[in-house]
């Protein structure tokens, strides 16, 4: 639920209300009962979560240890690769070696 900021037209008292988006705007000042106007707010900060961001953003100190433990239990260790077989030689015999 967002926080809305209001200002009284009569006494210029400013206050904030934590309201649902579906609620109607406040109409009267809690101090003097005068008419209030809803102000435009700057909004809340944005928090990006997920892959694709810096690894240090919004991380708790124990995050990397927990991630390592989780990845170790969910992904099997990669199998050792066998060495590649040597390629057969594709050299052609030179013309000087083929003389009879």
C-alpha cells in the first residue's frame, strides 16, 4: 500500500497517510478540519532482484554462502572429460618421395 502526502489548503499542515490505492483521497485536515489537497510524491525506491545485477547490490552477508550451499546440492558435479584422441595425420607425401 502506498503512502500519500497531503497538504491543508487552510493551515498548510502537511501529513502522510498509508492508504490503499482503492481508498478515496482524504478530504479534511486532522488539525483544523480544512480542505486538503493530495500532493504528488516521489514514490518509493526501486529494488532490483534476480540475475543480471551487480553481485553486491542488496545482498546480505550470508547470501553467497547460502547460494554456494544451494547450488552444491541442486547441481551434480561435472563429469571429468576424457582427453581428445589424436587426429590422424593429413600430410601428403611430397613428389620427391614418390619417384621410382
